[in-house]
């Protein structure tokens, strides 16, 4: 029955297909008809501004058109148009900070740039945030009221991808994933309907949106619980190359569950500059209870010699703004991958040692690269009553000894992309083998830092994956977001045995 419906639709649309030279052109024409002056074509300043605003060079693909909706209603109209032609492909772009090519932009199709859907408003005990906002807009709006929300630590990052993929915030060791503090998602479903997903209405969709990202619809608004906030202590500290082992040792101690400190947030990094052939160990740290700082970060802040010390006490909004400067000025190709483990006395050291030995060799093959190895803490697990999709058991405490790492490459020469992607895959294998050998590997892969070759949705576990697929089938029975939105981590793909069975 499905098959005959599909062939009927295909033949109906053949008529449209011949009227235009190709599918994406016809799609853009239809979008223009429905949304008028919100659709932009190549050569227009708004189109150019949208493409050049992607933070990483490799993301600047040129779609047939860029749609800049202003409201949930506009997004709904667009979805209806796109769904009508079963062949048109599109992309959804929030803050544009996912590093995987094709996840937030598309070559032969329409890109929905959500950045004009960005109103931020305090309404009772929540902050309503348009899904195209960036965190700096949110903090700028709410910080005069001495309140905050669970959001990004770097202002330029978008709320859309961040919250649907999880979101590690300043307060995550104490409170959990940022997505767990979304009280309500307003979302446009495949039908074009604008609905709410929250604890009492569509609870399975509510859970699925906390980790399932773009598989269910286009989120148009997040209602975020807010809470009072004072100053934070912290900032960026760079050390001399000789301090690298001390830094890894201090982070290893911090991740000893006996030392768990819910107010200690941030990460430690070693950076290799392939041009200068130098290492720079760095800590980006915060203590959310400023009056008791540095708390568990004491061992890190005591490390010498320092080459730069930005540690200070200031409002959250200032930290988020300052941290953006580095990203804004970088303008390179940037790619990353991630993996997760339980800290042991030796594991971070052996991972770091391996990376340090191998990275100069990678830089010989790919001159001019910069690479970082970063260690961060996982977040607390939410209350069983309002689960997310990550699959951690309710009685586990990943915030105490759980660590995810990132390997990042920055480079100017686009031809390095495939080679460095395979270097990322090799590093992940090597690191996973090291953690496996210590019995400390976690299957969890944090979606927001996962490379396209990784499988974060699968990493949530069979039972979570099954729930996500069931939710997709319920709210998107024709697989619109699986077939026509090719970017992002998908629940189904055409080589998957489930795919043909479901559709
Ligand atoms: C400099 C920097 C700092 C970072 N800091 C942190 C951090 O502190 N904590 C942390 O957890 N992560 C952090 N990240 C990772 C970040 O969470 C991801 O990069 C995330 O993808 C950013 O979201 P975005 O909206 O900017 O990205 P986008 O690339 O626009 O979106 C990512 C994905 O989500 C989809 N998407 C976006 N908006 C919507 C929507 N409204 N509805 C449905 N799908 C949508 C897109 O289609 C895309 O596939 C950081 C990344 C960078 C580059
Ligand atoms: C496109 O935008 C970039 C960055 O804003 C600008 O430097 C460039 O001149 C623009 N190009 C055109 C053709 O408008
Ligand atoms: C379709 O049109 C778009 C926009 O004009 C163009 O970029 C793309 O290459 C075309 N695709 C095909 C398959 O012809
Ligand atoms: C929407 O986007 C357009 C084009 O980039 C811009 O000129 C306009 O100011 C934006 N509107 C709002 C409300 O942000
Ligand atoms: C916010 O806190 C500052 C510093 O304590 C105080 O001066 C200001 O009045 C507070 N603002 C509000 C809206 O409470
Ligand atoms: C949950 O969704 C329902 C249905 O739209 C809505 O009436 C209710 O206000 C929402 N709850 C919250 C907390 O937003
Ligand atoms: C700080 O370092 C000391 C000495 O190595 C160690 O015993 C202690 O556990 C560390 N404390 C924290 C909070 O990491
Ligand atoms: C790497 O080193 C070169 C040469 O010293 C320098 O010009 C460049 O700014 C450095 N890059 C980064 C990202 O630190
Ligand atoms: C932000 O940067 C400015 C200029 O370098 C500095 O004076 C200020 O202390 C920084 N604030 C924070 C919170 O890092
Ligand atoms: C990791 O371990 C697997 C299985 O033991 C092995 O096949 C693989 O070669 C190892 N990979 C690396 C990069 O060491
Ligand atoms: C498709 O799904 C299968 C089964 O989940 C997976 O093994 C495979 O890697 C996926 N392929 C792509 C291209 O994503």
C-alpha cells in the first residue's frame, strides 16, 4: 500500500519536475511563492551573508537558496512546501557550529537559516528562546535580572543544535545536561503542525528531543527554566609546555570520585601548533560558587609556570562573551571527534602520551595544522521522571568520574579534510583501545562533538535507539525528516534493514 501511494505521488510530481530544470530550483520557487521576501538566492547580499557567517570554512556550502523564516508559522509553511515535493532536500541551520559538512547546510537544496527566529523573553519561571538564537543573545537579555539558564559556555554557539544534542553548561557537574532544563519544546512536525512537547504533553517526543536532535521536526522555541546567578570565578590559563603532565595529573585527580566538586566546570587541553612545533597546555575553568573558588580547581590553578593567566571573578555573561573572541577570529577549517571513558589513575596520561607522540607526525604530513586534545566532565543524570535519551542509568554518576575527550584539527588547506578525518578515526580507535585495556571504556558518544563517521544515537543503547525510532515513526510516519533532511545523525538510513521495513 505504501508503495502504490508513493508511485502515485511520484507521477503527480513528474509534472512539476519538468517545469523546472531541477528539483532544488523548483523547491526554491515554491518556497518563494509561500514565503516571499524571506527566500534568498545566490548573489544577493543576504545569501552571501548567511554563507559567510558559518564559523568553519568547510561548512560554507552554496545551497540553491537560503530561507530565513521569522516565526514558527513561517517554518510551518516551509515544511509544508518541502514535504509536497518528496524529492526536495533541505538543511536546518541554528548557530552553525556543528563541524560536520552537510549537517547545517546543503549544496543541492534549500537551507533554512533559523537565525531570525531568535526572540528571547522572560515569561514567568522560564525564558522563552527562539531556536535560532545564540547563547550570547540569551545571556545579554537575562543577565541584568541576575538570572541564568543552562546554556553554552561560549556565546557564539547556537541554542538549536546545542540543546537538542545535550549541552554541557557551566552548571552541568551540579545540575546536569542543559537539555534537561528545557521545560517545553515548541516544534514544527512533518505535517507542518506547530506543537508543544513537554512532560505532560507528548512526553516521548519531549525525551526524544533531548539527544535526538533533528530527527523529529524543527524546534522553533525552547522554554528554559531560569535560576538566580551571581558571579563566577574562572577563565583561561595557559601553561609552559613543561607543565603538561602536571595538568593531566591534576585533572585525573579532579575526576577521582572522592574529589568530586559540583561547582568545578570546564576543560583541560593540550594544543599542538604544527607551524611553531610547540605544545601549549591550557585550562579553561570555572567555579560556579565564586566565594569558595578555586575549590577542586586549586591543583590546576597552582600549576606553574603559567604563560597567561586570565583567572578572574565576573558575571557569566562576560565569560561567555570573552570566550567567543577566539572562535570568531579563527576562520579555519575545523573538524573534531569524541569518545568517552571512566577516569582511572593512568588513562588520561596514556591517552595524552600517545597523542603527544603521534601529533607531530600527523603535522609532517599535513603542514600548518593546529590540533587540540581536550578532556571534559560528563553531566549529571536527570530525574527518572523526566528522562533524556542518553541512556545512563538513573542511579549512575557520570558527572563524578566520566570524561569525554575531543580531538580537534584546525587547518587552512581544504584538501587536508579526508586525510585528517581518517586521522581522527585512527585516534579514536587508539584511545578506545587504551580505555578498553583498562576496562574503562564507555559506549557513550556525545553527539554535539561527534564526527560524521561516529554513531552517537546508537551509543545511547538499544533500548533508547528503539524508543527514538518509535517516536520518529509516530510523529513522522512518512519519514520526511529521514529522507529530505539528509544532514545530521539519522535514525534510519537506506542501507539499514529497518528502513525498508518501516517505509
Ligand atoms: C566554539 C564552540 C564551543 C562549544 N561549546 C560547547 C559547550 O560549552 N557545551 C556543549 O555541550 N557543546 C559545545 N559546543 C558544541 C555545540 O553544542 C555544537 O557545536 C552544536 O551543534 C551547536 O549548535 P548550533 O545550533 O550552533 O549548530 P548547528 O550546526 O546550526 O546545528 C547543529 C545540528 O542541529 C540541527 N539543528 C539546529 N537547530 C535546530 C532546530 N531548531 N531544530 C532541529 N534541529 C536543529 C542542525 O540541523 C544541525 O544538524 C561548542 C562548539 C563550538 C564550535
Ligand atoms: C560576502 O560577505 C563577505 C563577509 O561579510 C564579504 O566580505 C564579501 O564582500 C561579500 N561578497 C559579496 C559578493 O557580497
Ligand atoms: C540544481 O540547481 C542548483 C541551483 O541552481 C545547482 O546548484 C545544482 O547544481 C543543480 N543540480 C543539478 C543536479 O543540476
Ligand atoms: C532577518 O534577516 C534579514 C536578512 O539577513 C535581516 O536583514 C533582518 O534584519 C532580519 N530580521 C530580523 C528580525 O532579525
Ligand atoms: C543584580 O545584582 C547586582 C549586584 O549584586 C545588583 O546591584 C542589582 O541591583 C541586581 N539586579 C536586580 C534586577 O536584581
Ligand atoms: C505542554 O503542552 C501543552 C499542550 O500544548 C500546553 O498546554 C502546556 O502549557 C505545556 N506545558 C508547559 C510546561 O509548557
Ligand atoms: C590535589 O593534589 C593532591 C596531591 O597530588 C591530591 O592528593 C589531591 O587529591 C588533589 N585534589 C584535587 C581536588 O584534585
Ligand atoms: C602557530 O604558530 C605560528 C608560528 O609561530 C603562529 O604564527 C600562529 O599564530 C600559531 N597558531 C596558533 C593557532 O596558535
Ligand atoms: C574579558 O576580556 C577583557 C579584555 O581582555 C578583560 O579585561 C576581562 O577581565 C575579561 N573578562 C573575563 C570575565 O574574562
Ligand atoms: C584496536 O583494537 C582492535 C581489537 O583488539 C584491533 O583490531 C585494532 O587494530 C586496534 N586499533 C588500533 C588503532 O590500535
Ligand atoms: C546505516 O545504518 C547501519 C545500521 O544502523 C549502519 O551500520 C551504517 O553505518 C549506516 N550507514 C550510514 C551511511 O550511515
